[in-house]
């Protein structure tokens, strides 16, 4: 309306300037002929101004909503006859949604990606996506100023995105008959184990919308069933966690651990199994011994377990001849600690480095000796004391230089050294107060196949506690040390998959084992010809973990420099039952944006303006005016 008022005002002003000021105003009135000319001029200028100002040519109409169809595979979970369900699902989609919205409404598919679609192809859709992400659709609707009509089963990965839906948005659910369904949601295992050890498989089970009867859970190691335990009945959308122990058979290999669920009447077999690869060897795991435990030990242990991803045992001496097991703090005899330390493939001794285990059975085992700084003396009255502050000065040439060269040395907090670290190669050098000659704080030695690291000082945990780049530097430093030491344990693989459950539709995480920043691995799916394998370049840079693209379900043999590994990709998480997080109905209050048709979008206003100007010109000629 404002644009039309401005256009009319401009038209009247133009008519007054052309005819009123020069003629009729001085006489007090306009003649009939001058009035006609002024009217034509006002009408022509008004139409032209309305076109230039973008004035509307009708009432505003609400914008057609953005229709987003969830194309995730969870629609097809536990439906019985899948072909019949898909046919009925398509009919509901066409009748309940596509015919109920404006024909001009844009249509997109969401799931593992956002892509445009049209109504004809949407009615032939088969939901197969391995994820249910709706954030891209919410952002697209907001950017277009439209409301969102989301067609979903309510199982959304990023439910918080629905809180940002534009006004007038709503969620539509299509009818689906519930059936008995219980699936394996998760499986927790260590990435490696020692032959003869007891492996504890922690299995999480989840039920669907219908209560389930009793069943059983089977644990399979490679090709043999080794354990079967009962599974209790579950209420709708309930979950339970079951721990199943199994003894690892002898043999140095990569073992496939599979759990299988047997429940009577279960309608969905694709979520009844879950498989994880576990490295099995005769070499023992890592052992951390501290005779002076402090906060440094806690932070470094978290990196040790994350970097090596192997079972790590830690023992603390909390008083003379008093030892505790880290975590549970259960008492343990020093003789047992020495026996465990002697059998370790990687041994870290913190505190009193004169402490030694019994005679080691593994001459090639890796060792790390960490000497903490002595406590600062308590100041007496009238004295001023200041803890000597040592700052990281750089990473000299060493086997770990490539991994540490990018550390932000200028911004790292200080530590307190216990003296220069002795070793063949200096890994990290430090300066007192950022002045003077740099002293080695961490050094390494490799001789006769045995790798040894010497660490001096305390306060490294300050890097981790500061967070940000300091924490990343802390993780990079200790991860590089432990990865280098782990090569002395026989794990020479340049890259390997990160342990844990890997599912279709999710990126695969890789961990670097060597110092190369770019590693090429070859993936060959079991059951396919060797020539069908694909090569994958992993670019680590200064990081120790990267992610690669998603892979279809299957067991893959991975070949990389230094050794091989196994990657198991399980069925998508969309097949696992879960509680819907969104219900049918409005997502956001308010009304959708509206659009009015613009005058410039039609052709007749241009013709009308031209006719009015021509009529005025002809009338002026008849009146004898130029």
C-alpha cells in the first residue's frame, strides 16, 4: 500500500508541475482540457512509478511451504513384507502430503544429504539413506522465508535443529504398524587383546515400539560360537546392557568378534548382529607404574589409552610399600606389579626411575622413564621464592620431529624440569624463562630393536587443562611419544582403523601409526576379486586421526605400509530401534511468510503506461500544445 501511495503522490506532483503551476493555479482553476491532460499525465507517471517501486498488483498470498521428505532407511525397519510397505508408503505420501500442499511448493529429500526433487519422482521414492539429518532442510526453509513441512518417522539425528524451524512449520508422520523388534545397538570391546585373556563384550540392546519376549545372545569369535547368555524381555523402547565374557583363543591374528541376537518373532534381522575386529597377539599390553602419582599422570594416561587404544594397566604407589590399582584403587602386591611390568610390551615408569621390574621376558619391549620435578620448597617468613619456569623452545631433529614441528611453542604454559633428559635424540627442548641455552626435556634412544624415551619435569598437565591449542599440543606430544614407542612393540602399521563399531552411513575414522603425514591404504572387500580393491589417501597433517568417506556394509582387508588390518562396516544405525524424538504436529508457532504478485511481473501495466503517454501527447497536439 505504501508503494502505491508513493506512486500516486509522484503522479499528482508530475501533473501539477506540468499543468497546475503554469496555467490553472494563476487563474484559480483548470480548464476541462487542461484537467484531461493533467489526469493523463498523473495516471501515466503513477503507473511508471509503481513499476519502478515494485508495487503489488493484488493481495498477498502465503508462500508455499518447503516440503522435506525423510529418505532414511528407518522407514523400512521391521515392516514385514517390504515391497507391500513401500507401495503403501508411497500412496500415503502422495495422498497425505503432496496433494495437500501448493503445487508450487518446492520439494527436497533429507537424510544423509539434502537434494532437490520433484513430485513425480518423490512418489517413486525408496527410503535408503543411512542417516536422518534435518538441519539442512531447516536452514533452506529459513533462507527462503518459507515454512517447513517435514515428512518423517520422528527418528531424527539432530532433533535440536527442529527448534529453529521457521514459523508455521509442522511435522507429518505416515501410518506404520508396529512389530516386535529388538536390535544390537552397540558393542564395546578393546581394540587388541592378548591370547588367553578373557575378553568382556559389553553389548547394548534396544527394543522397538512393541514389548519383546525373552531371547538369547550369542558371542562368536571368528567361526566359532563361544558363549550364549539369556536376554530378558524388554518393554517398548527400552534398552539393556549385557556383558558377556569370552576367552581369546591362541594365535597372532585379527579376530572378528560378532554378537548375534535370537528373539522369537523378531521382524527385523538386519539389526540382530554386530561385528568388530580385534587384534590378537602374544605380546602383552601397556603398563604404567607411578611411584609419585600426580595430575600429570592422569592426563597422560588418557592420551596413552587413546593413542595406543590397547588395554593399559596402571599402578600407583601411594605410600611406602603400599600399591593401588588405578581406577578401582584396590590393593595390589608390589611383586605382582613387578611381574606385570616385566611382561609389558610397553612400560612407563613415573617417579622413582630406580624402581625396576623383575627380569623381563621381552627384551625388545619399549620403555619410558619419566622423572618428575621435586616439590618446591616452602618459603620461610621474609623469603620470596619462585618456581623455575621452563618454556618449550622447539623440536630439534628427531624421529618425532615431523609430528611436533607444528606445535605452538610460543603459547604453551611453562613446566618445571628435573634436569636435562639424557638420550641420543632430543625430542623437545626448553629454556629457563625463555632465555639462555635450551635444555633437552624429552629424549629418545633406539638400540638393538629396543626403544626408550626419557621425560623430565612436571606440569605438562597445564597444557591439557588450558584447552584449545595447548590441549591439542599436549595430545600431539604424548601421542607422538607413545606411537613411536608402540612401534617397538611390533605395531608398525602406518595407519589403521580406529577401534569400535563402524556403521554404514558414518565416516570411517583412521589413526596414524607412523610419522608420515600422508598415508595410502588399500581396501579390498572380502568376497570380491582382489583387483576390485580401492586405494585411499589419508592426509593427517599434524593430526593423529582423520576421517574418510562412508563405506557400504562388509568386511574389508586393509593394506598399508608396515602391515595389514581389518575394517568391519556394519549395517546402518537406521536399522536399530530408537525412541522417536519428534511427534506429528506443529514445530513452530506463527504463520508463514507471504508474497504479493508484483505489478512488474505482468505485461499489461507497461502497455497501459505507453498508451497513457501516447494519449496525452495526442491530446496536447489537438490543443495546439507541443
